[in-house]
C-alpha cells in the first residue's frame, strides 16, 4: 500500500517536471537566435507537453506514463544542450 502511494507521488512529480521542462524548452527556443534550432526545439517542447497530456488523458498504464515522461525528459535535455551549444541563447 505504501509502496503504491510512493510510486504514484514519484510518477506525478516526474510528469510535473517533464511538463515544466517542456515549457522551458519552448520558451528558450523562442529566445534563441538560431534559425535552425529554434523551430526544432520549439517543436520538441510542444511535443513533450502533448505526449504527457495524452498519457494522462488516455489513462495509460503506469509503465507507459513512466516511459513517456523519461523519453520526453531525454528529448528536452537534448534540446537544452542543442540550444546552449548552437542556439546562441542570450
């Protein structure tokens, strides 16, 4: 019982962090001065928000929610690195 509660709290926190990082990627993409990386990272940020929203709306299984969040976080991290290295965030 306690383990299920802890897992639910961790999953909810991971979903919250995923959405927050997706929003930040989209905002940083709009601020970046790169014609190539701005639309790519903007799409990545919006896609992360949409994927998490679909995972929650469809009442997907616990495993698929974890997998969706981890994949979206990995894409967001890659977008942050790309913007930092090549996007000229000012």
